[in-house]
């Protein structure tokens, strides 16, 4: 007893025992303080070097050199306390974490920048209902708006969704349910077409539908082009969802004597419903912001056009594209107003996608579970009534 | 006697699909192969419409550094194609390390509660319209990056790529450059690289991860020896799909650059070009330029489509290889 206390006392000041477990996600005071110290030290050093000693200018350069200094200082601090393996580990966990921070910062920056700049136009209450029909180059900012572009965008995206979603989901069902060797080239091509240059689908519809078939330049032509862009995105996303439907559910249906089409219709699709809805909404969010396909086949109208099948129609991205290139300041502000509307639309679609699904197939939301519980309680009561 | 027991041969089960199933599968198969039909139609109609321009310019289409679509017509891809590739290269140089870093962070380092929000964030980044990237690049990024540009031009000008032949003290000489367009395009490629490589990283087998830890690896040691080798094919495929996207990006590039016609490697200098942006800029002049002007644009589009289709298909094949390897491992 006494001997063991002596031995632990002598061991404490030295290095920890060699077989102490490595704690992978441990947060220690030394770790946090080293990070903070490196960050503050790099900031100070950077200020002295960048702003005072060396003849550099520019905000971006300041932060780039801050980051380099920060990594260097942190490595140096780490090297003073830990062995080489841990230093390398710490270095990479910090460097990779900045990746996550960077992505967040960029997205927030873009969304916030558009919203802030767009607010100057949006605060005029009639901005969303007026069109550009009566707005000349000298019109003040409270004349003219995005009403026509908003209607155009909504009609075009709805038509494009109606065209691309059924075909996309059928194609996804082919990949997931029929599959086999023959499906492999289809999947490869779908993957390849997801990053088809967006201007190509516009050129295609121009060459095919407008110039060869004789469809007029219109909102409908634009939605055809959008559908070409959206089809592979829907297929790809829907296939991923269909793939995680448990095979046991399908086998249960087959064991009960179900044919394949009834299994797909009654088991697979209902199970994957929320995921499929998410896939569709995400594809809509991608399609709604496409400019290039629309640029070539929709024309550009300054006034309201409710009919997507006749005459030129403007959508929000197209509206922004033309307004921002105008030399008039009010037009540029209106472009940001259009950007405001577009970003809000994308964010709303995103929120809907997260709300609808995002969970695994078959995973129930709280409301669905409550409804099921109520239903089974009712059935239990009914059977009790019969037996009594 | 043992060998002649015929009743031990297993019965082969041949499931005869019902008529309904046959029709159902036929419909699914037709929808699946419609992707091939659409791709084929795109190729066919671009070739049909581009034929006139190719016949008119012949091989000079590859060597001409100008785009005059009104008569006397004179157009070619000798400068717009390499400029576009240069923009895509800059974008990839930034997007590959950043995309892999973000993917590794999400799949290996992020706290569990942060993973789903971050994945949603990357999805959102992919869905931010390219016109918004364009606005942001033109009016937010460009004024802020000019100082960094001039710093690069003055202090790293000895590197040929950063060499600056114009006056380094005039900010406008740095504006609308290949470099700025490349940075903005890189931000649009990052979500593609990230989401595809994250999917592969997160499928690295749990047993091997634990094996690495059991041998005393640190977290980075485990990532370097298990996750990265496992995900290599996926990362290569993701990179190629991202490259396809970068080559074809239209609107953001159109807003940022001013057209330049003499190809050069000096990426900081004002002026650049790309096939997609040329189509977008030149298209409004098409009714005046007549069918030859339009055919010229179709020819440029055909070159772009052929190039991206090859790059993307190779990328998709690499990814599907990595995926089929997974299927056998399961």
C-alpha cells in the first residue's frame, strides 16, 4: 500500500505512462489556450508586418497572411509542448476545421450581401407587384419592380418541374429497382449530365424546339431548357433515396405475392416519399436560379406576361442579368432587389426540403407518429368493443 | 451409389414476370434510356446547326483568335478555348484542396451535432444561383481583392503566371481578370467536390478505422492511412465532375470578365474569355448576324459540350468504379 503511493508520487512529475489511452476528441486547457494564443499572436504580428513594416495593402491580403502566420505560430507552439505525431495531428485538425468555417463564411457572406444590398429596392412596397413596363432610365427607384419576373420564374419552374420530375423519378426507379448490368451506362451518363454546362441546354432547346420545330421564344421554351438541366439532378437525387429503402420491405411484399409494380407503387414509393419530395425540391432550388438556359430561349420582356406559352417572358435571374449591366444606378439597385427575391425563394425551397424530409426513409416525423398512434388506439378501442 | 442420387440437385427457380411487370419494366427501362436519347439529341442538333459554321471556317475555326459574327464573318476558338481552360484550372487549384478539406472536416472532425447542418450548408452552396455568385464576385469580391492582386503582381511578379505587363499602380488594370473569374468559379465548384468526396469518405470501413486507432494512430494518422486511400477514386471523380462544371460556367464569368482576344498566361491582367460567356455575350446580336452568326455560336457550343461530356463521363466512370468496389465490399 505504502509502496504503491510512493511509486505513483514519483511518477506524477514525469511523463505520463506510455499506455495511457489516447483521447481523440479531448478538449484540454493547453489545446484551447494554444489556439487562442496563436490566433492573437498572429493578429498582432500580422498588423505590425502588414500595416506598419511592409508596404502591403488590401483587406483580403491581410487575412490571407494572418491565416498563414496563424498556422505557423500554432505549429511552433504545438512543437514546444508535444511530440511530432501530435503536432502533425493538431496541425491538420486546425487546417481542416478552417475549411468548414470558410464554407460557412462564404455562404453567409453571399446570402447576407445580396439581402442587404437588395433591401434598398425591396423596402418600396410595390417592388414585388410593379413591372418594368413604365420604368424608363430616369425613373426613380420606387417606379418599376420585379412583378413580371417573379411570375415568370414561378410559372417556368412549375412547368419545368412537371416535365422533369415524372421522367426523372421513373429513370431513378429503373436504376434502383431494375438495375443490372445494362443500367450501369445510364447511371454513368446521368452522373455526367448533372454538371452539363448550363448554356448547352439553352442552345439545345434553341436549335431543337425553337429553330427546328418552330416553338416561339416563350416561357415554355425556357421551362423545356430548365427541364433538361433538372432531369439528371432529379434522377440522381431520387436514386440515392430509393437505394436506402430497406430490401426487407420489398421482400415482405414479394412474399405476400405482390408483383413488382405493386411493390414499387405500394411499398417503395410510399416509404421513400419524404426523401423523394426533398429531391424534387432541391432540384427546383437548383433550377430556379439558372440563367444561361433561359437567356437564349425566353426572350426578355419588360412587362407582365401571364401566359408562358405565348410571347417573351422574363424570369428573375434574367431580370438581374440585364438590370446589373445597365449603367443606371436605380437599375443596379433593382437588380439587387431581384437578387433578394431569388435568394429568398431558394432559401424557402431549402427550408421546405429540410422540413419535408431529410430523415431516412420510413423515419417518421413527430406528427406522423402521433397520427399513427391515434389510429392504432382507435382500432384497439374498436376491437375491444367487438370482444366485449 | 452416393453419386447417383438425382434428387439432390437443387431446383432452379425461374420467376416468370407477369404481363403487368413486363410492361412496368419496359416503361422504367424506356425512361432510364431517355437520358441517352436526350444526350444524343443535343449532340445531333448542335452538329446540324454548327455544320454551316464549320464548313465556312474549316480548320481556321481552331486557329482564329477573334469572334466577328457579322459579315465579313471571322471567328474561331483559338483564344476563347484556352482562356476558358485557364479559368477552370485556377478554379480547380483552389477548389480541390478546399473541397477535400471541407469534406474531411464534415466526415471526420465535425462534432456530431454539426454534421447535418454543414451538409445542408454545402447543399445550399450548390443551390445558390450562379447569377448571385456573379453579383457577389463583381461588386463585393472584386473591389476587395484588387489590393491582393496588386500585392501578388508587385512582389511575386517574377513567377511568370503572376507577371504583370501593365502599370501596377492602376487598379483598373487588375479588374475583370482571369484570376478573379477563377476564384468565383472555384466557389461554385467547391460544393460539387465536397459533397461527392464526403460521401466516399464517410463510407470508409469502420473496422479499418478502429484498427488504425488500435495501432495507436492519431486522428490525422487514421485519416491519412485509411480514409484518404479509401476515398482516392471518389476524389478523382469528384474533381473531374467539378472541372466539367468549371469549364461550362456561364453567367458569373460573363459578368466578371471583359473579353480579351490575345491569349496569355498573365492571369492577373484585365481581360479574359470563355466559350460559354462568348455565347451569352454574342447571342443578343444574332438576329442581325443572321444564321451564320448563330451557327458560329452552335459550333462553339458543340466544342464546349464535347469537351465537358468527355471530362464528366470519365469522372462519372471513375466514381462508379469506386462505388462498385463498395458494393462488393458490403
